[in-house]
């Protein structure tokens, strides 16, 4: 299994650590609960941007409208619901231990019987990051992430991923991160380097590359901003047998191009709406030995996403 969007969770873990000011507690050497303030990923307290703080939690729903297969005479549509939240933010001196939970459920529907499971497909990812702030310019960190992906009926379908990276504030308007990522899913090992950056050419604009996500955000006022983005995703699920196929693995890839509008609804809660088109879509089915059972590209199709985000 290859989930190439996962490096963005590393940035999410680092971002989380910078989103809230540490509470005023007595100086001691014990671990403290609560998201601390890190200079590296600060945005809401920054003087170099008018954009709101990074999100530390969200719940959303995405609908992909029906579109046709290339290789088969039929169509495919899908729904996805997601929840992202911190579960354990701790700090001690310049060390930060952060555990997050990212849960998604996907449902697919096709006009071709048994081409894809119509059961709910679940993904539960628990990234645990340990970060060290060396000084006001440098940060290093590592991450381990156990995960589960499947329909809860096809036996063991857990997996593991690990990463290590370092980031530097080049100047107040430019931040750069580099690292390596490794994953082991369903007998497939994946290893590759990655680079991420944040650039603010002016206080109203921020451009970013965070793993497989790239985009530009523009602040209209304190309560409203808009943006454009491109996001590559690759997800896999292990599912039970059906009338045609044995227990197998579903691999689904796509690139989403989106326009976003996000509005403050109450204090740190924001409502966002994305509309766009899914490109380079591919559906592949493999048996548990990674032998191909079937594959087809999927023609471009529109999608829409509605999300409630908590930003700090």
C-alpha cells in the first residue's frame, strides 16, 4: 500500500506544535500538557502574514460526482468523510511530543457490479511526532505512524510509516523543510525524500508546498480568505472477497485541483468550501500477493468539499 499524502501529516504535526501559546505554568522539568508555541510554524502570531492560524482540527465531507472508466463500460462515484484532531500534545523544555488522529471513511458506487467494494472503507492513522527546537531558526523531528486501512472484515490490514526531517527559517518570509519517509504496507516498502516550504511574498499572500499538497492562499480580510491548491492522494484498502474477486487490495490515486473559500463563523471556528476537478484518477485491484486483478484510469470529474476547521 502506498499513501503518498502521508508526509503532509508531518507538517501537520509540526504546525500543531506552533498553534497555541503555552499556558503560564511554574518552571519545572516535567512534561506539560497543551500545544506549545514554536517559532518555526507560527502564523497567527506572525507579523509577516494576515492569514489565520493553521488548523489543529477539522471535520469534512467530500463528494466526487459520477465519472466514466476508461477501460470499462461503466462509471464511478464516491463519498469521503474525515476527522482530524490532536489527542496528546506534550512539551518539556525544547522537546515536543505530539500524537494525532486522522480518520477517514470512503464509500464507492459503480454501475459495474463487483468492480469495487461498496462497503464502507476505513482508514485510521495515528502519527506520533517527537520534535526538538534547536533555536529560533532550526527544528528537527521524527515521526512514527501506525495505521489501519480496510473494511474491518478482511483480516489484518495494519501498516506502519516512519519519517525524519529538519526545518530552517531562512528569513521571516521563507521556511524550508527537508526529510525522508519510509512506509511498509501489505508487503510493499516505500522510501523517498521530500521537501516542503512556506513563502510569504506579502502579508496578504502565502504560497506553500507541504508534501503532495501545493497552493496559494490570499487574505481578503480578518474573517475571510480564498485559495487555490493541487493535492495528490494515493490510498489503499484491504477488503473481503465478493462474488467475483477473492480478498484483495483496492488502490485509488488522483490529483485534486481546487478553489477554496473559507469564512470565520465563530472565534477560531471556520467554514470552508472547495470545488474543483479530480484528474489523473486510477483504480487498481490487486490480490494479497500484489498480483494485478484489474486496472482502469478514470476520466476527470468534479468534486465538492465542505469542512469545519478549528484554527489557532
